[in-house]
């Protein structure tokens, strides 16, 4: 189980209202794509789910319990860039994900625990297509490989919720398509609930079970500070995608039409994404 319940959440920075009255229930094992114009508070929302930021008002529940006040092993995160540490090898980066979760104060594992963590990290690197790159440093890896590494680093703690902030936005289209296939497989094979911010509607409709748009209802310059963004569209993908059901007999389809029967391009809320 990994249900997220966001209830009447507001986020303000000083006088600026960034998000207002956001309520959203994300079912266990859903894959939600979050879209919206730049600056509307998508990353802020994701940081609240991570526990890096607190809502000004409202509550966030994970499986019915208030979200812990800081990031924890139940939530993993991948950013567009800089999720991995440049001075650690690929294996070191994945191990660090494990070590940080195992011990908050001394980020080291010893003996048998360390050996089994190394085995697990190697297996996960192979799983994301990085077998053979264990001893390479991030600077020696392509952008796509670095994001695969960032995924492995987030996944080693087996998070209940995986948070992705435009993780594939900087990748070339061919590489992005490959990593989409990987992402889908990981989502099907694990128990995770995924919330992914993207500015790419095609990506949203390729991966998600549900596409949620944030927008300010009023966006005149003099109104900007006083009105935050909120959910303006909430579209369930049709036909429904269900985690764990893709197989060679019923492969997941790319590019479904939405339940509204629109073409994808028509669904883009106004904005610069
Ligand atoms: N730590 C912060 N302090 C003050 N303002 C912030 C902070 N983080 C984000 N903001 C503001 O909140 C708004 C939303 O930012 P962000 O969540 O990054 O938007 P998005 O990810 O949708 O582009 C922006 O106006 C930004 O300047
Ligand atoms: Mg952002």
C-alpha cells in the first residue's frame, strides 16, 4: 500500500501564494504525471511530498498517517540533474542510497550487511542497464546513463513513493524513449506509487495512469502574488493502465487517447510546456 492523500494544501512563501487549496488522492501504485506552466509550483509540491518543505496549511497523508517531517526511506526522488554525487562511482552512488537509509548518522555499512548491499546494488545497476559501468564516475557516463544511475540510487531503498522532477527532460528523444520503457517496466515490477513532474505532454500520456494539471486561475501580474496555482485538470488515462499487468500477452500501449476522447495536443492546458 502506498496511497497519498493531499488535503486542502496551501503553500506560501512570505506574501506569495504559490499553491492554493490543492486536494488530491493518489491511489496505491498509480503513476501521476503533474504538468503545468513553469513557476506554478510543481517542484514545490513535489518537495512537500518528499518532506523537504512543509505545507503552510493542509495535510499530506501517506497510507493514512501524516507524512514524516523530513525525507525518509519510504520516498525516493530523482531530479532533472544532480541527483547523483560526482565524486562517487556508479556503485558508490547506489550504495550511498542504501547506506543513508540504513543509518542516518553514520553513512557506512559493514561486514555482511555491506557485502549484501553491494550485491543488491550491482543487481539493480544491471536492472537499469548499467552492468559493466559499476566503477565509472558520473562524468564518464552519458546523460541517459546518469539518469538510470539516479533511478537505481532512488530505487535501492525500495521506496513506497517515487518522486520524479522532470527527470528525463534534458535527454535526447531516442534516449528518452529508451528510459521510458525502463521506467514503465520498473513501475510494473515494483509496488511503487509514482508522481512525476514533466513539461512534456507526450511523456505524461506515455507513462502515467493519470495526468493532473496545475494552473493559476488568475494570472494577471497584479494578481499573481495573491492567487496560487491549483488543480485545473485531472485526466484518467483510457484505456486504464494498471501496475503489474503488462506482459508479453498484454503489452502496455504507448500513446493512449484520453478518457475525454481528445487528441493529446488538445489537452495541454495553456502555458509554456
Ligand atoms: N524556497 C523558496 N523560497 C521562496 N520562493 C520560492 C521557493 N521555492 C520556490 N519558490 C517560488 O515558488 C514558485 C513556484 O516555484 P516552483 O515550485 O519551482 O515552480 P515549477 O516547478 O512549477 O516551475 C516560484 O515563483 C518560485 O520563485
Ligand atoms: Mg520545477
